[in-house]
C-alpha cells in the first residue's frame, strides 16, 4: 500500500492511502432482512448482557432480548421473529461468544417510528431513553453512551465535539451518514448539549469530505429551533489518526488531555457523529439501536457499497446480497486497514460497532514475514502519543501511563501508524495489545 507524506500528530510521519473512492459517492442502500440474526451478548465495553428471552419466544422489532444491571447496554430484536436460543457464534476479537439467535418472521411488517417533542424532557429522562435504547459509542470500543454522558457533580464542561473525521482509510459509513442524515445529527447534538447543560458544539470533519461539511452547515443554518445552542462545523486538514479522541480534541480546541484522565477533566466531551445520530433515534423516535450503516469495500468483493444492515446479520449474508467475492480475494478485515482485524470466515455477525469490512486482494496486502527490529526509530517518529512501540516491555514492567503523567501503553489507541511504517514489518499493534492485556491482568491481581 503506497503512502503520501503528510504532517500527523504530533511528531510527523505518514498518512496511509485514503482508498475511499470505491464507496464515498455511493448512497446508503438498505439490505433486506436476513433469515436469522445472531446478537452477541457482549458487543461493547462493559458487562455482558443476560438474555431476557428463551427458546421459542416470539419477539417484535425493537423488543429487549438481553440486558444488564451493571455498566452495559441492552440488546434489541432487529426484527420480529422467534427466538431460536442462545448459541455460540464466532466473534472477530474474542473467538466463540454467546449470542441470542432470532429467526425472522417473513410476514411481519417493519415497525414505523414517529417523532416526539424531546425538548420538554428532563436531563434524567433523556439519559434514560439513551440507556434504554441500547446506544453505545459507534466509533470505537462501544462504551455505553448513557454512562459517558452521566457527568459527575462539579465537573465543569464547556465544549461538545462531534467526531466526523473518519480518518481510517477505505471506510465511508460516517461520511455517508453526515451527507444523508445531517439534520438528525444536528438535532442529536442539541439533545446532548441539553444533557450536558452547555451550549457549544463543534463538529470536526476532515477537508476530504466537502459534501458532508456543506450538508452539515446547511442543516445548522436551516435549523429554526436552535434554543440558544451554538453548533458549528470545523473543517480540518487531512491527518492520521485524527479520528482518535485526543487528536480531534487538539485539532478543534488546541487542548491536550493529560495522561490518565478523561477529556471531561479539561471541559470537553467527545461523541462520534454516528453515536449522535443513534441518540437522536433513541430520544426523538424511541427507536433502539439495532441497525447501522456498514461500508463493504475492496477489490475482493464484486459490488462495493454502503449498506444499512440489521445488527446480527452475518457477513456471508451481506456478501451474497452484494453479488459475492472475486477470485482475487486474499484477506477479509473487519474494520479499517489500520485498526481492523483479519478474519478467516464470513460466518461472523455484524455488531453495533462494525463500521466496515474490507475485501482485499493479493495486490493490497504484504505477506512478508517480520524481521528483528533494526532500531531505525520510525515507529517513534510517527506515534501520535510519542511512545516507543517496539519497547513495550518497558511499559509493562513500569506500568507507565497508568498512574503517571507520562504517556505509556494505556494511552496507545492502536492506530497502526507504527506497524505501517516499520521496515522490518513487525506486528507492533499486536505487541501493544498484548502489553495492554498484561497491564490489565496485573491490575486485577
């Protein structure tokens, strides 16, 4: 994969080839409901859900099928049907994981939703709708949105940032969402502002999405019920990895988050634009989060597209809908090329946080084995946090970044820049992931 040289955060480096041309102009299409869906009981950061349905139960679109009383988010039936049971399904990150299986009712009509006036609801009522709607962060690990927006008393906030950077190459689901649902994003921003009791929101969008920038600006200008809120669009230079919370925060406000604390400590809350749209759906429409836009792209699939799919739909069903794969297919990645995970089968369900799936050919990938570190320092030069990715043992032994102001492995967000530039092809992202797991295990002990 070739690269063009651009300034990135904060020390300079490279920006991977965008690769968005296959889908960035393609309007979102809705895939017909599959015969069955499999809903992982754990789809996000937090506690796994417990099923509230059993085998042979009838469910209606939007019904809660699993929930948790701990930090977590409920799961909802993406369509009407019959519960087949709880079975193991292959998860791209954790291997086999339990999932509620629902067989769809082909005769059932899709549920319709009408808008209600959310402005009369209290902050507590708005949060209850967000939590009840199963809304999680759609741009990363899937942290429950209701918990993120529950701010401790005394915390002084002044800025809401909506993350529309979508800097990961090849993915265009957020891009198309901003173009096609700008009004809902703006309305969702006002809901969040009311909850946070502040009035300023900046929507950060990279300059390679001019249609999204203009559509959002138009939606803001045409909004007749601003209610005193100041919502602006902040066009940003194309950089990588600008989609991370720390980097977009620096781009929009110039502020930096100290290690070991949340952005709220410096007055900022960050939400992904897709999360904001899901909040609008949950609050204004009473529609839970059970479907999402996913980018399916690459030369290894016959028809690249941005597709609205039911959560729980298998990759195999989507591939069949898109006409199948090409003979040149060599690798399938769930996520983007920098931060995604390669999978060995298409028998994997879509989750709430699946933003894209790549179908790569041999020309797109590098199958060379990795070699010993040559001490070139390229990984240090491109790391947005100034880490030394090839010396992860230092961070594990010292626990750096966990309880000190020095940035360490806890601050790494696995952007993949280090592995991208490494001339020895070392799997540095995987090394950092192992280091994170080691530190997490030591904390539990």
